[in-house]
């Protein structure tokens, strides 16, 4: 039954009649008619039997719709047909068919009311659908009329407006996209104009806009392009940042910093900046040195480009060393100045940003404070780092060349440049430049050792060839006029013109400013040297002994006028030790006579010095330049300076002052201090064994390495001619040049003292107190030789020996030996005047000469009186008369007051009248007389007022005085 139901369901909702019509003709024949059906219904059939018949139907008949039952039954037929069996089988099939038909009819009849009811509903539904179709048709027709009449026009306007708005927005977007597409052109222009902040601002805005329109497919490609452009801007910004390392420009750097601020990379920019400064220092020095090396090498095939900087420095030639060093320092100055100005820029910016207005107080973020703090620390730390890089580069350059063979001026320029560089370093970061000091000290010690040795040998050569002629210099000569002393800035001498003084004062004002302040906008501290050296000129030599005809004329006019005479010369006598004058009235004649004593009627008061003196002064200036620039070797240099003075002093003494008669004279011509000084110089500086020494012996040679052979006087200098007063002119020039040299040393003492290390200052003080101050003491032994030979004292003794002193009457006429002695003095005075026509004889020199002559004359008188065997009281009176006559005439010849050793003679003459006790006291108190003179005094007095016993006692006292001397 289920199969039948399913079959009916597949056939659709059809009436039984329709179903019958759909059957095939064969089947149609087999289906019973209504009457048959009715009969079948009317036939009483057992339901169970009927069910058994239905169940006996083969399953295949219920399989599917495409089953061909006829074909099936035909295939079942046996090969041999039996009609009876076929009939029986046919009847069976009919029964089965009848059972099925009856069952189907029963089912149809059972469901027919529901079927009819449902069919009615379908019919009603079809009617309603037809009505709905009519209503819809009418509605559409009416809507069409409404659309055409009203809605289409109004809604069309609204739709167009909406489309317009959409298209306007689209057009705006398209224009923005078009602008974004063309941004790269504008960015390129802005980068060429170096408007980095504007370019970055534009690029960031474009990126922001691109993110807004990212729904457009063309924008994704543009976004990546903008990112590439931004990276390209950062690269160009880095290049622009590197340019500030050499030539700092405020506007340019401001743009760069603003650009990095927009990128949010302030700290990164500072790190990059320091890296660029380091690179700039390396590239700068390498290019400068490479340029000079290639220039000097010419067409050499050496691959200098591939060399290390340190190796490259060893290829610098001596001629190009200073220009290269100067250019090197100039280039490094530009780098450091740029860093200095960079720091200034950030300091000024910090001041502006650290004082915000009240409205902006909340706006200042912690991030900007952190950035400023980072930048400040980085810049402060970078000062030391950059200066260290500069020092190392310059050190490699300094040590790359052996400077021991440099000319002095060239070496001084090197020291000056390095000194200026160290000054830059001190102002740059407060550094003491230990690296530079150590390297330049190493070169300087090496150079100075060789240089000083050569200069001492040169000085010896100068001294041995010196003829001790006067070097004509102007009367206002001052060492500050020599270019070797220009570094001291001594502009107070009268020779400096007012314009130069003004210039010097302005330069002094500039010195108060730091180098970075002076050269902040333009110029370079390392350009000064060449300019200054070109301007250095000297005007110290007189033309022909006179500085001008007017000056020569004024000399004679001044001789008649005492208005310009210094006050100390108007005094009768000036103590050389204290400079004080005795309280004594001064007459006009005395003043005139003072002028005469200077033996300078035709010369100005120009300093007395020789070419050698001038060279020594120049050497001292050069040494001081080196010492001023290089303070660590100041002691070594001052020691060498002292050796220059020592050697000059020793030479003057050796040439003109050494004489074995000093000790026998008893005049104390050489003080113990001077003798100690001369012995020290001889032991420490003079190589006594230099002559004939075998150079192959290394021991003594090493010991004497710092010593110099003793100089020898030139054969052109004659000191034995009485007509020239035994070389008095040469002696004056030599001695007074030494005194002048000592005066110059005195004037330099304070300057040397400031340079000297504190631990070594006692050496300098001892040098001045034991050596420099003894220069004037050489006058006594040197001029004593002239005084001892200029007058014939032996002849005077012979003449005195011929005089009778045991006379019995008082004489009114003095003896002839007095006139002879005075004549000798007159002759000496005349020859002194002759010498003064060639060389000015200063007042201290003439005083020393006269003092020696008078002292020797007086001692000769005492010696003559001591040779007298017999003498009366009248004879003693004659002695006094002779001596007074001598003094009276002598005072007209000389201005020296008081007369030296006057009391020495008078006291000896008067001692004749002393009693025994007074005579004994006299012997004990007056040790200045010799034993012979004292013994003669006692012997002559015997018989007059001293007996033999007293004589023995007095001679014993004399012997007691003499015993300790033995």
C-alpha cells in the first residue's frame, strides 16, 4: 500500500478520471470499468484473502515507475509454453489486478471528500489571484500617471542634487589625489631650495591625506612613494647637517634642526652631528696634508690616496711644513668654530624655550625637556671629544717630521701656531692640551738642544772674530725695538709712535676678547702670523754716529745749556752703590765739569754695544719666544740663556781682565762674588781640554758635551799700544757692552720670573744675584790694567828716592816729582780725550779710570814715603806740602770727589807724629798698610820720639799682625 501511495503522490493532484485517461491503451483495457468496480465492491471478498492476494504480488511491481511489466512477464515465460498453465497464470494476474484495483478504488473513494474540498479552495484561490492581477494593473497604471505628472520631476531634482554632491566630493578627492601625485615635483623644488622643514611638513601632510584616501587603489602606490621620499629627505637632511661642520650658517642650521624636530629625531640628529664632526676633522686634515704631499711629490707614482694619515704626514717636505701646518690649523679652526657656534645656537634656543609664556606653560611637554637635556649633555661631552681628535691629528703631523734642522724663525712659527692652537683648545673646552704639549715638548727639547749647542759655537766664533768696535745704534735704542722681542708687546719706549701706541692699545683691547669672540663672524686666528712677520721692521741703527744733523747740532747746544742735564749729574758726587749724593752745594762750573768728564762732546748717549752683543740680545729674544710659547721647557731655556750671558762675561774677562798682578796690588779688584762666578763658569761651561783633545775618546767627550772651548781674542785687537791707552777703546766697548747686556737682563727679570716654574725660581734668583749683578764689577780689573800702565809709577818712585827728607827747615816749594806726576796725569787726560773721540767714555768708566790712577798714585806716594831712611819733622811737612800740591792740581783735572785714598796718604804722613801708645794702636787698626810700610814708619821715628825698646815692641806687634797671613 505504501508503494501505491507513493505512486499516487508522484502522479500529482488528479481526479480518478484523469488518472484513467493517462494510462496506456493496454493498461486501459485491463482496468475495470465502473460497473466492474461496483461489482467488485459488491462482491463479498474476504479482506484477509484480498490482502494475501496483494501480498502475493511480486516486489518488482512496486520498484519504480519505469518498470516494464509486460517485458517482465514475457521474460518469465518458459521455453515451452503450456496453454493451461498460461491461462492459470493469467487468471492469477487478473485476480491480483482486481485486488489492487479494488484496493485503489477503496482508497480513492475514502479520500474523495477531502479532495473535492481542496479542489474548491484552489478554484477560489485562482479567482482571488485574478482579482489581484486586475488591482495591480490598475495601480501600475495610476502610478505611471503620477510618476509622469509629479514625482518624476521632483525626485529627479533630488537625485541630481545628490549626484552633484557625490561628484563634488569625488572631484575634491580627485584633485587631492592629483595634488598628491604631483607632490614629488614640489618636494624636489623645496629640497633644492633647502627648505627641509617645509618639505617634511608637506610630506607628512601628504601621508596623512593618503591615509584618508586609502580606499582608492591608486593611493597605496602613492603612499609607498611618499615613504621613499621621506627617507630620501632624511638622507639629504643628513647631508645638510654634515655641511654645518665646516661653515656654520644660522638660518641653514635652524632649518635642519626644525626639520629633525618635525621628524621627532632631535636626539638622533645630535648623534649624527657628532659623527659628522669627527668625520669632518679626519677628512679635513687628510685632504690638506694630501694636497701638500701631492703638490711636493710632483709626478710621483706613489699612491698617497691609500695611505694612512699618520704615514702621509711623514712625506711632508721642510719647505711645505709651515704652510701645511697653518692651513691645517685654519681648517681645524673652522670645524671648531662651527661647533662653538652650534653650541651657541642651542644655548640661545634653550633660553627661549625654557622661559615660556603662561599660556604655553601647559604645552611644554616632558619630551622636549628630555631632548634639550640630552642635546646639552651631548654637546658638552662632544667638546672634549672633538678637541681630543684635533690634538691627535696635529700630534701625528708634528711628530711626522724631524724639526732639528729647522731654521729658528721657522721653528718659532711652528711653536707660535701650536701655541695659538692650544689657546684655542683652552677657550674651546678648558683643556690644557697635554697631548699637544707633550708632542711639541718632545720636538722642542730635541731642536733646542741642537740649536743651543750651535749658537754657543757661533757665539764663540763671533767673539774670536770680534774687533770690539762700536755698533752705532740710536740713542733711544731699546730691546723692545728688535723684532725678536715684539712678542712681549713692549710699546712704552719713546721710539714708538703715537699711532703705533694707539694700535697696540686697540690690540690689547682685542686680547681681552676670546679668540672665538674675535673671529666669530670672519677671519682666522692663524692668519695673523704671516701679516705680522711682513710688518716687522727694525729701525735701531744710526746712520753715521748721529741720528740726524739736527741732533748733531743739538749735542753742542746742549753742552752750553744745563736745562737737560739729569738731576743726578748735577750732583757733585754720586755713590755708585747707593745712588745717593752727599749734601753739598752744586755750582754751575761743577755741572759743566761733570759734562766734560763724560768725554762725550761729540756723541749722543747711545748705548755702547757691539755686533756680538746685539746678536746675544737677539738670541735671548729668540730663546724667550720659545720659552713664552713652550712653558714646560722654560727652565731648560732659561738655563741656556744664562749660559749665553756666562760665556759673554767669561770672554770679556778672559780677553781684557785676566792679570796676575791683581793679587799683589792688594786693591781687592776682584770681589769674592765675582771670583766665585768666574770659577763656576769655568767649571761648568768652559772646555779647558778642547785644544789637542783626541775626539776618539768617548768618555771625556760625553762629559764635555755641554761645554764650549774658551774663546781667544782676535789678533786684530792690540792691547799693548800706549798711544791707544792699551786698547782702552776696545776695553770700553767690551766692558760697557757687557754692562748694557746685564741691564737688559735686569729689565727682563720679571718676565723670566713669571715663566719660571716655582720649584726652579731659586736658580733664576741666584743667576741674577751672583752673575748678572757682577757685570759692572768687571770694570775694576779691566780698567785697572790701563790705569797701571798709563802712568809711570816706577819713575815716580825713583824720583822720590832722590829727595832728601831729613831737612832742618820748612820748605815753601814742593818737589819736582809732584810736577812729573801731574804731567803724567795731564798726558793721561789728553789721551783719554783722544779715545773719547772714537768711543764715548761714560761717566762711571772715567770715574773708575781716574779712581784707579789716583789710587795707584797715592799708594805709590805711600810706598815712596815708606822707602825713606831718614826723615825730620820738616821732611814730614814737605811730604804734606807735596801731597797738598798734588791734590790741588789733580782736582782741576778730574771731577772725582772725594779723591780716592786721600786719607790713606795723609794718615800715613801724620802717623810720624804719633806717640808710642798711639803708634801701637795705629798699627793694630790700620791693616791696609803693608808690613814694610809700618816697619819703616817705626824705624824712621826712632830717635825722635820713639826709643829702641819701644821700637822693638812695635816691630813685635807688626810681626804678630803678619803671622796669621803666613
